[in-house]
C-alpha cells in the first residue's frame, strides 16, 4: 500500500540530513569552529557564523522536552492514527528536534522521560527518525 | 534614539463584512478595508501616499496579491510601499514602521491593510506552519500546544486558567453584533465540554478562522488633528523577535517578546502597567494571552492562575481584555482584530461593548495592544491613548 501521509520537504540544504536518515543514521551539523551542534540545517553556525561543519552522528538518546496529542486528523491519511503524539525531543548531545513518540499509550508520555531513536522506513526513499520510550540520555 | 511618544496617530479604521463571506477574493477584502479606512479618516484618495499590506497566508509571493496591485486598484500613487510579513505581529509592526515613516516625511498618510478569504478560500491554516509536516504537525496549533504543555510543566499553566480567558472573551463577543459568537454564550462547562483538538488544547482554546479584512491609517500627530475623527496617539511602542522555532525555542514557557518590547513601550510612553485601562491582546490561543500578560508584568510568572479571572477580564471587570471578543470569539484577522478594537474603544465608538459607563469599566484613556506571530517568534507592543 502506498504511503499517503505528507513527506518531509527535502531541499538543497537539508538533503544530506535525509540521506543519512535513509541509511538509519541521525546526523546533524557540528560547527568545526565552536563545536555547536545545530538543527535545523543552516549554511552557518548560528553561534559563531563559521561556514565549516561536519555531519556528526548522534546517539539517538534523549528526553521528552514537550509533547502534544493530536485528536483531530488534519489530513485524511492520519484518520486511523489519532490519537498520535508529536513531541520535542531533547537529544543527549544538545540539540532539540520534533518527532513522533510511538509504540506506547499516549497517557504514559511525560515531560522528561527517556526516549530512544528508531527509523521508520515510510517509503523506499524516505526514513523518518522517530522515538520510543527507552533508556534515554 | 529620539522618542516617538505621541508623534504619530491612527486616524482611520476600515472594516468589511466578516465571518463566513463566500464568493470574495482576499484582495477584495484588502481593497474594501482600505477604502473604508480612507473614508473614515475623511481623506481624499490623492492624499494617501503610503501603503503597507500583509499578504494573505495563501498568497505570499503571488504578484496579484502584492502592494502595487492593491495601490492600483485603490487608485493610489504612493511614495512609501511594502509587503509586510512578520506573521501575526505584522499589524503592530506596520503601525510602528508607518509611524516612523510619517514622522520622517517618507509619507503623509500610510494605509495599512489585511484581508483574507481564510474560511471560504484556499486557506493554508491547516498546513504545517514551519516544519514538521512529516510528523503530522499540522497547523499553528502544533507549536502552540507544545509551548502550552511546557507552560503546564514549568509553571502550572492549564485549562483552569485558560477557561477564564475563553469565557471572558465570549462575554465581550456577546456584546458585539459582528462577532462570530455574538449569540452564543459560553459557560465553564461548555469550555470543558469542547472537544480536545491537540491536547492540551480544546476547541475553545483555539482562535477562529475568518473571512474579512481590516485597515487603519497612520499620520503625524499634527495632521491627525485635521482629520474627521478623533486621533488615537501612539504613546509607546516596541518589538522583540525571538525568531527561534518551537522545537529549538527556549521561550515556550516565557518570557516571550512581550517582556522586552513591553518594557520598551512603557519607557517611551512614560507609563507603568497601573496606567493601562484595557488590553487588546493577540489571542491565537488562550495560552498566548497568559504568556503575553505575564510578559507585560501584570502578574509574576506562574501567578496567572490567581490573576486571570473571567470576572476581572469580562464586561464589568477591573482588567478588561479583548473587548471585541478577540480572535477567540469575534474574528481572526492576524492581529488587526486587536488593533482596530483599541482604536474604536478609544474613540468611544464601541456601542454596547464600549469601555466606561456602558460596561461598568474604567473610562479608557490608555490601551495596550500586543501582536505575536509564528510560534511566539515575533512580537510587537503598542501603547495607545486618546
């Protein structure tokens, strides 16, 4: 069955992020100047404006910074998913990212609880980094 | 920096049919609102030589919904013109930029417009606001609900406070014939019974989506005295744009841009929070009102629960907020709702909802107006007086 949900908007800037995700690696830009790991993707480091970066691999361990539960399907493909959780994940290495928390009862989610990364291969070309309750960081 | 206190004034406001108004383009609301504002100010078409427009969400980048096209349709030849988009803070920021423009003789009269067929047209309000579509993060509600959850966690925000904001807005809307919910009262029970949309937000924590437009005109204080209606002076103003998107933001539980821009505006106006007679607060969600009023120093962080009581915020209360019903219960116009309401109140034209004797509230001399956009990413403060 084809995947009907909206896919990430992949452009010239964030293409490497999604290419690594397809290989099941969570990598973000680490500034070669000051060491700051930034997200989302940008040409320069927002702290020191250095142009030099490397794509550093993250552990995938983190904690729930905030979360919400969708009870309304804003898109027909989400009709069977509600209620579903969207969360901000505080990653162990510093940056925060939006994602889903899956495979648990929605009422069990709490701010501060540890989560672990997995990849959801939604199409042949796109894998989404998502999170489950876990050991955390 | 020179003080802008009382140097510019708002002299005209324009309304349009609003609510559900099918069969109308977004541009048509811009045109009608601007036309009515020019008439309200008693200006001739040829006198208006400045134009700022906030493009509708569904048409950003569309040349047919651009400032030059609007000027053409209104028969204006202007010397100051721009599309202005800092999301929901645009109305307040436009007023500030227009004020600077007239004081520095870039223009004599600047018309500032908004219009969108957001309810009946091809609205983008259910789309991803800035990122996260692949995770089902639809609508502005995603980021604000994430912020609100953080507010619950950090300082005890929540439905107990939000219900007061929602019910008070509804009581004002019940006095406003143009409001979406004019004929429909709301009890605390109604609030709690409204369905969860994106937990922690219920339906009644979330603003309306409306068809319609609004416009206002800014000129110098000196020219304002010759206009048809009583001027409303810009006493104080400020902006603070934290810019960072919700997942990376550190301000989800405050302080938001209200704090810095509010302090700037108080300082310019030479007033304190005790001098404010009413507040018109950008209310995309109930929680936004709580964070904004905290930022303006009306209560300490975390004490909104004790301060924000419907009987204080509603008609008859000692701290009136969002006297048209706001964007929760009147109509959503990207913050033009709040600004135009402040003008109408300070002129004494608000009918049954008029502050003062009519609603057993303080006579309005000074009103504070906030605008906020993105997910708490842009913020404008205006302090207006009659």
